[in-house]
């Protein structure tokens, strides 16, 4: 029985991806952003970026969300900074998004 429990624990630990990786934060941020869920997207941003989202929200009020899907998120991490690339499904153009670590959590960071 202990061997079965050990196997289950090992499976659960290797099957779970850490929630606060640059890739996961980028994915969640982009998903909420494309669906005009700005308050949800702001949870994955620095305070400065959340202010920019507030402006975007007021400018896009009444517009139908694009609902664009993204893929191929890859992040290059250097210390407390990460730069992630991705593309919108159907497009070959590579987009770039910057993240920084704030209080040990990755946050999307856009400068004005």
C-alpha cells in the first residue's frame, strides 16, 4: 500500500505545472485580454499595467471581444525579468510580452 501512495504522490507532483510561471501568467493574461475581461487580466499585471488596462477597457466599451486564441508561448527568463513570445492562431507574426517578478510572482509589465 505505501508503494501505491508514493506512486500517486509522484504522479500528482509531476503532473501539476506550477501556476506562476511566465508561460502560465502570459497565457491567462492574453486569454482574459482577448475576451475583454480586463479586471481578470489585471490580476496578472503590475499596477502600472493595470492602469493601462483600465484605459483600454474604457476605450473598448461596447465593442465585441475578438476572442483571439494564442499559441506557442515561449519565455526567456533572466533573473527577475522574462520576455515571452507568442503568436495569434492563424498568424505567423511573433508578438512579445514582458514580465517582471513582483513579490515572488510573475506579472505582465508594459511601460507607457
